[in-house]
C-alpha cells in the first residue's frame, strides 16, 4: 500500500466514525437553539396561544440553575428549551413589565411572546397569581 492510499484509507475511516457519531444520536437528540439553552418542560397549565415561532421567548421563573430572569425559548410551535438571562447586547430588550439588571437580558434579536401570562411566567406563580399573592 502506498503512502497516499494509506492516507486516503485513514481519512475514510475517520470520516465514517464521525458520521456514525452524528447519526447515532437519533433525530430527537437535544439541539440547543441558542447558546446556553437547555431542555425545559413547561409547568402544569402552561398554554400560550397562538403557537409560537422560533425566535420568541417568555420570561419564566423556572429555568434550572438560573438566579435572575430566565427565558423559555420557542423551538417552533412550542416552548421546550430555556436559558438564563445574559448580558445586554445591541438589539436586546428587557421583557415588558420587568426591570432588568445587566445580566438579565434574553438572547440577542429574540422577541417577547406577549400573548401569555399564566403558570410559569415570571410574573405569575404556578397558581396563576402574582408572586405577592395579588391578582
């Protein structure tokens, strides 16, 4: 076997190994839709209408590991990922009704899904009332 055919054979084996690794994860493997996103399951009673498009968020109170404002992210028709708030970047806007600190902002260029105010939303607790017990 010549040196060039050995190199070609080694490259083919390496590409085959990489290819099977990608396909072996299956079509349902988690793919973050923005940096730092993680899988998230909405709380009972979660029902934003109408369905959302990718690139929309809702400020939530239940993303694991977050200490300030966090966000449920729409993956196309449903909210199944979340992320902690991040630093301000050009185009980032604090959600309506909130006062953001320097590290509470949603992903850059994402838009607030304003048609939802129910369980899991950062302005309401799981019982559908404001955190202070009000309406």
